[in-house]
C-alpha cells in the first residue's frame, strides 16, 4: 500500500517537472506563415485590414487569450486595437515572446517562449495595450496575423493631475461652500487645506476619487484660500497648481435716527425713521426694511424701500409704546444683524392741551337781544377721546343797538365725547345785558353745550356747537343766553 502511494506521488511530481520544463522550453520559430491564426489572402495586409480581421475572429482571440492564461487582457486588447498606434517595425533574430497564438488544422493553439530564429529580422506590427497601469507589447507578424505577447511590460502609472473648484467664489456668513476635486485625474488620494487671510491653516479634509466633494462654511467674513493635493498610485504628489479662493461677505452695518425721542404730543404728526447712515464695508446697501411693533411685539406696519435716502415717515393715530426695528441688506444678500442701534423702543403721546378761539351769533337777555360773541380759552383731555374740560372767557357785542350793551362771559365745562359728537355741562358767569334794569343782572349761569367735530388732525381741531346758558337766582326770561358757533383748537 505504501509502495503504491509512493509511485503515485512520484508520477505526479514527474508530471509537474515535465510541465514546467515544457513551459520553460523555448520554441524556435524559423518560418512564419505556415500556421496562420487568421486567414490572409493576397498581399501583406495593412493595419486597417488586420483590425477588421481581428473583429471577425474575436471569439477565437478570446479562446486563445484564455488558453494562454491571460484572459484578463482580452477586453483591453479588443477595446484598444482600433485606437492604439500600430507601429510598423521588426524584431531581430533571437527576440522571444511569452506566447504566440496560431491555428493548426483549424484548432487554436498556443506556443510558449517562442524565439524568432529566422535568417532576417521579422516584419511585425507592434501594438501597445494598457491594463491596470501596465503597458503590454503585442506583436503581430505581418504575413500571418498571429498574435504574440512580448516580454516587455512597462509600468504606466501617470502623474496625478490635481483639479480644485470652490463654489461660490463669494458668499455670506454660514452659506454652504462646495469644494469639488472631481476633475482630478490619476489620483489615489486627495486632500484640501483651508487657510485664512493671515496664512493660518484652519482645516484639512481628506477626499478620494470615489468621494471627491466636500461642503464647509465660515462663521466669519474675510478672504479664505484652498490648497488641493493629489497623489498618484506611486505616492507622488501632483506638480500642477491646485488652488481656489472664496470671499465671505462682510454684512452691512445699520444705523438708525428718529426725528423725536421721546415723541411727546406726536399723535397725528409724522415721525421720521432714517437709516441713511447705514453702510457696507465691501459693497453697498440695496434694500432697507422698517418694521413697526406694538407694545405686545406684534408687527403692525412695514415699509420696504429699495431707494435712497432710506427714510420712512410714519403718522401715528394712537398713543402708545412702539418699537421700530430696521434691517439693511447689501448687494450680496447679506443683512445686518439684530442689534440695539437699529431697534428702538419709544413712546408716542397724544396732545392733551389746546388753546381755543370760538365765535358765533347769539341771543342774550331776551328774544330781541342779538349778539356776536368771541372767546378764547383752554381745552384739555381728562381721558383722551372720552372726557375733556373747557375753560373759556370773552365778550359779546350787541348788534341790536340800544339799550343792549357789551356782555362779558366766562365758563368752565366738563365734556363727554362720543366719537365725533360731544355734550358739555358746567357753570359760568355773565354780566348784565342792559345798564340799568332790575331784571337784567350779572350772575351765575348753568351752561350746556352740544356739538360735533368738523375735523381732527390730532394737533388741531375744529368744532361746531350750540350753547344755552340758564341764569341762576335771576329772571330766566331776561337773562338766558343762547347761541351757536365754531371753535378752533390748536
């Protein structure tokens, strides 16, 4: 049993040795054209004719490459023979190739370690084919179309070509910046470094041909530079320049001025909000947004302007506490940050005291006592738009003649307001309408008024009113007074 195993082992080893010897043995080729791989008729074919023959015999070529043990070279060979350069040359006597494909009795065969042993140099086409950064020499004898693989295999790792694109070239703070090295060629690894304007390195990012893009952002304005590096399969860095830059926009600076602070008695009067003092360090202001907020923080009005001088005039119809918030935008779309200089809280108050002048016709001291009165006084709000008081005094000139005389009046009234209408009541004093008459006397009056506002622009008003004065402790028929008139408040 042991003897049988030993014999089998010996036979196997012998076959291995014989096979290795057969592979190592050199086949001397003295003639060419006896066992052609492709059928060639007539004269020696050109390179173009040979390309067409190889396309026709593609299946046989694949079989031959597989038999030779280089099936991986079939695809690049077929892909490149039509575009590669076919060099018309010769190989000298004694030149050897790794293997040669030929055909015998229509059977594809492979001869290994073939040496050209003819009398003269052999005319051939030399075609170089690249696979996995190696260049293989394929030798094609001209008059037989056999395919041989030369022994000359050259490394063909090209130098890396670095490409770096940074977009956008100008951006705002915290905008995404895309770094793209996808245009880099022949690189195994890639990296990009970021530097600030002073040359200080801020970051380094490793990239690969499979993942050549990266996004970053900057939280401060300024100039930033990018330096790319690409390394090929041999670890040699690219020599070509590979750099980019980005400019991060400086935001605009907002400044706000108001025409009143505090804004006392400014209900009904225009208040100017002026942002013309705003500026941009590296551009220009193109838009200003004014926002007006009430005491609860609600936006109650907005003004957007795209023209200088960046001013908004606003008339307030109600007293209260307001906040003005201003934002300026530059030509790159950046906006000013929220800051105290462009956010002001202020109080607008309503005018409460007015001087008054009133005039009109009346009947004083009887149905025949016709007068024209003129008074001056003071109007004041107790509760704006609800309760007010009026103090006034003046004289009435008779237009009916003797025995009527000049009458002086003064009064103090409390008024209730119902939108545009008002009612007033109070007390007053008036002098006698006749010089010597026991029934016409000076004294205290109860005064009543009713009227409505003709106009109201908050800083001045116009009122029409009717008035009746009832005498106290005196004859009613001889001392009542009535009239209507117009009162101007300013």
